[in-house]
C-alpha cells in the first residue's frame, strides 16, 4: 500500500447553498429528476495549449490544442438563464460531480435537529433557482485534460496560473452545450464562476483578468496570496485544537528537537524506534511521517484539521481520535510507560503523551505499511530521486510542479515559539523534491525556489474585481493565504461590487456545503449562505440593467 501521496492539499468538494429565488427551495421532485441524469457525459473543447504567443515565457510557442473535458447539467435551463462555471481545480472532473447534483445519504442528526440527507451544492442550487445551466471545467493537466502524453519539465511549461485562467475565459466564449437549443457564450450570457481553495484563487484571478467577459464569481477560501514558506498552516490547530493535546505535542517536539540540536544520535534513534520507524533514515522523513495525523508537509494520508466540516456527512473524526489518544489520562500502563522511554534525556521527566501518540501512529499508519520497508517510497521514505523523476501524467505531479514553480506555500515549522512539527522541516525539504522531480529541460526549468510574481501579480491579499465575492473561514489552515488572512491589511470593507465575508470559526470553504432549507442550518453557515444569496441576486439584476 502506498501511503505517501502528494496531497492535492488545496482541493476539496466545493459547493455553496445559495438560492436566487428564495431562502427555501423545494427539493422533492427535482431530486428524482436530477438523479436520473447523473453521472454526466464528458464533453471536450479544443483548448489552445498556449494562449500567449507573444510571451517569451513560452518559447518555442505552439499553435496546437488539447482536449479539455467539461461536464454540464441543463436540467433547469430555460432561455435567458445564466451559466454557472465551477472551476475544477486540482482534481479530475468526475470528482466534482457532487457540485452539480444532490446526494442521497440517510438523514443525519446535528445536535437536536435532523438534517436532510442531501447536502446541496452551489451550482445545483443556483441552476434550479434561476433557470441556469451548470458546468464543470476540468483544469489543464488534471484528470484526462493533459496536453501531452507525459509530463516532462518542458511539457509542463504551459501549466501556469495565467494559462489556466485563460482557459476559463476561452471556454466561456467558445463552449457549446449539445442538446441545449441556445448559444450561451459570454459576454452575451452572464457567466458566474465558483471555486474553492486553489480553484477559488483561480476564480478570483479570472474575474480580475477578464472583467469584460466573466460577469461574477465567488472565491471560497481562495488562496489568492503566494508565500514561499507557510508555517501558518498549523496556527489554527495550535490556537483552536484541544489544548491538552496541543501542549503535549509541543513538548514532545521540543524534546525531539533538543536531541537533534545536540546531535544526540542515540536519543534520536530511540525516539524513532518508539514509533516503529527506526529504519527511516532521513530525520526529515521521520519528522514528516509522525506529523501525518496533523498534516505533514505536502503529505497527509489521514484526515486532518483541514477535513473537518460542519456538515455531519462530510466531516471526519480522525483528528480528534488522534488528539484523544495523545491526551488520554486513562490510558493503560503499557502505553503510559512509553512516556518514560526517553526520560533519561530530560532529567527523568516523562514525555507526556508520547505513548498515546506512538500507539495511535502504529495502529493507524504503520500497520498499513507492511510488508514494505518503512524507508521505501511505498511507505515513508522520500529520498528516492528516480521516484520523483517519473514523468507519468498525474494530478500529484501537476500540483507539485505548480508548487515548485509559482505558488510555493512550503509547509515548514514555526521559526519561533511552540511548534506542532519538528523544526528540521524547512523549505529545503520540499525544494529537494522539486529539484528531483523537474530537472532542467531543453526549453523550460523551474526556478531555484518558486517565483511568486506570476501568481501574486493579480493583487494577492489586495485582489479586487467587480462582482468578485471573497468568503473565508477563520479556522481554516489555509486562511493566511486568503483575502482575510491575519497577514493582510485590515479592516476589510464590503460593498455590492466588492463583497466579502469571513465565517467566524469556519473551516476550509465550509460555505461549500449546505441544505436546501437554509433556515435550518447552523446560524454561522445559514447567515453566510443568505449573504451569498443576496449577493448573487444583485449581480443578476445588474446584468439585466446593463444589457436591456
């Protein structure tokens, strides 16, 4: 079993509960009708590989095209309705089908209320409310939308932010929808974009770059600012995680780093063996591996804080099960005794919580590694250069290339104060993977470290475009790359043309999930959705006023 995977860490199922007609939308017959048309047929558009024939960045240029996939739902379309474009982001288009359709899970209980089974998605809600058509566009270099048969460094030269958002503009102007007796191209038809996380940033950038074509967009947890190093990923856990768990992990990491700083190879080896990782050679591989339950840099095989969700069907208890083990004061003696395994290096003081930490890791992660050696790429080793150099097409490789070339956000330890991950995890760890994965090509090469300028040129924390709505969550691990970052200018001001909203306590694009009866949602989600409803209604009224 291959535990290690490049996480599509800004990815996720994105949907928004929003109704243009009313806060309550009847679900009945429409659910049955919608289920009869899903899953969706893949269509393709001949998309130019290179949208910028005059830019030296893409020399030598190509006039070739590639087949870019899209999926649409016209169940609710009526003449005059808008088009809702869901930005696919860093995954295959099929993984976004839930953003066009209603689910069919059993009813769920939240507190003392029974929530309807079906968590709705923004596109589905908006289609039904406004007689619109919804479409998912699969991003270039993901799913089956690869321009080339392999992904060498030269072939990846066209995987850039500006080429990706140019796809959105080209698609809006040229898309066809077989079976729909209408021409729905922008700008004659209002196109409204939606994206979450990286796709949220691409939504924002698209609106900024192509205001005359694209009418509006909602960027949910849009990571609009690129930073090279991103220790802030762990800040929400440090601040809002169970503090007895957090403080124990902080202390364990401090003790580990003291051993490393003292070059105490014996103590470090003993510490590795507590987790069953004595054969894992690189200390950074070890540090990342034991951080998996929290979110190891670029890799996390288990669900983490990022995957927490307000909606029961989509949340996970993995993080709290992990913390429960670390903070368990009633653990059996065979587990608590492990707290003293390295006490000789801390003046006889126990490493409180170490036994529970190691026990959880062994049962949840180490147990899945057999029969492979822990130092292999099939398990927890990352130091096999040939593994990274594999040019096979895949979303993980594409995401890593974007990270290494333009977007950065290397997850590293905090430079000062308490840390949840070892301080051996610095930018050089991620950069080595970049260097191994993308050797210099004939025409293209990655920079020595990510060049953030092409990503940040759209405005970063200060991005602004007419009818661009920016909505974030304060407890999101990616929030400090978003519009409402604690690093961004404040206060923020909202207006009809430049609306913004920050969900207090909200996680990673939590507004993506909802129920048809918005009034039955928890207050903080309900109010965010009602704001989105009001916002989009204003946009469509503006379009009618300007085009009639």
